[in-house]
């Protein structure tokens, strides 16, 4: 698949903004690496789909969001949750089934809810983030607010009927929503190019009457710029935008699954060379924004905070079995 290879210049971003993007990506990476180790150690209950390699997307998009804006996410949602403001401790504790988890340990990786920071949920079902984000955006419009809603979904999600329904509805009602396709080029182990009549997802926007942008999803500045324009459009009542971020996951689809067989080791290595964190580090050094020492200090600080979060999460108790029926309701008899 043809993708841009040249980094975008930093443009209008200040040093602080650039470093904030860097910190966010490193926080996601280090949390995911910790979760992968925790999965191997048997601490994670249920599946664990990491976001390693795709950090620039959540980071570049969520940098524009306020706490009262909302994010709807997928099975690969740890990065979205962190970038929206869920803490590493409450994310990890959720995967470990512990009480300090953001869903009190009752949901796990695919039910990460934290409405107080606008994280409206991850989902094990492919596609519904698109419809739920359109629904939240409809509520924002009815309440005459300038809040925006974001749907993250994969290339596989873009072949689901929800994509057609959500984009069409958002377009005719000019809803304040961003549809962010994380095209990591595989749906589990199926290459997107083999299941898409037109593998350029951004081009599909034309069919629904909304703008479509295709960006290098491993360049956080490119994602940040495209998302900034889409958020401004949404807040000012001009309606939805589809952004396709071309990216790659460098770990298996889910922890414990195979890494190759459907893709080659060489392909993975080529994409590792285009790692979004490595690229931003190089850019920060090249443009004199940060020195190696400063970046190392940031990395160490984040590693320490993730280590502390891990200890806190794994030392948190499991929910008391007597509370098993709490938070459950039924409107029926
Ligand atoms: C409606 C639905 N169909 C099928 C599945 C099984 N499934 C789980 S993950 C996945 C692949 C999703 O690929 P993509 O949307 O590209 O996201 P990625 O895993 O690449 O991030 C599939 C098909 C599902 N969970 N939900």
C-alpha cells in the first residue's frame, strides 16, 4: 500500500505541544508493553489486543479533545482510553479484574468505560463505535453544544454495515463527529487489500458527501493536523469528517497469537523502522526541540510511573463476590 514516507514539519506546534505528544505516545507504549508482560504472567483476564505501533493515531486525535468530548473505541482500545485521560493504573487494574479498574474490574479490556473523562467505551464487537459516536454527536447537536464525538475503528470495521449507516446518517444531519479509521492493513490475519474493492478508505467519504482525508498514521504531526481541522469543522457545525490513518500493528493481533504466517518478518521490520515514537524522537532532535538527554529523562519518568501504576493495579483487590449483582438493572419483571 502506498503511504507517505516523509515526516511533516512541526508547523505551528510549540515545544510544549510537541513534547506532550511525545509523552502521550510513550505512556501508551510503555503501558502496552507492561500489559503484554502481564498477559504472559496470567494477570490479564480475557483477550489483550495491544496498540503498539499505532500510538500516533489516538495521540494526534485526542490532543484536540476536551474532557466533555467523547470517544467510542474498539477491541484495540487501550491507547484511546489513555489518550482520553484514563490513568494507566485504572486501565491495567481493569484488565486484571480489580476494584480500582475504571469499570470496577467487571469489564476488562473490551469494556473500558470512564464517562467522567469522556471515554464512552471500548467494544469487542467490530463496527458499533461508528454508530454510537454518531449517536453521541446527535445528542450534542440536539443540546446545542459544541462538543464533538470520535469513533475509532479498524480497516475491518470499515467493511461493516455500521460504517455505511453511520457515515450516511452523520452526513445528512451534519453531526459533530470524527470517523477515524486506523488502517493497520489487517483484520485479524486478513490483509485489507484482499477484502476491499477499493482499499483507500478515505475515498469512500465522497459516496456519503463528507470530506475524507488519508494521512500517514505513523506521523503524529500529520494526524494532529488532520484531526485539528476535522474537530474545528465539527465544533463549528459543519459536520463530520472521515480520516484514514495508515498505520501498522507490530505485535500480534492479540497477545498469544502468532505474529507471522499471514505476513512476513521483513514487513514487520520495515514498519518497525517507521515506528511513530522513533520518528518523533528523530524529529525532535533534528529540529533542536529536545536533546537525547531530555528525551531519556522523559522515558525514564514515564517508565517509573507505569511501574508504579502496575504495582497499584496488581495489589488492588478483586471485587467482593457479594457485590456481583451491583450495577445490574432490568426494566422487566
Ligand atoms: C461484528 C464482528 N465481526 C467479527 C468479529 C471478530 N473479530 C474480532 S477482531 C476482528 C478484526 C478487526 O479488524 P479491524 O477492524 O481492522 O481492527 P484491528 O484488529 O486491525 O485493529 C474481527 C473480525 C467481531 N468481534 N465482531
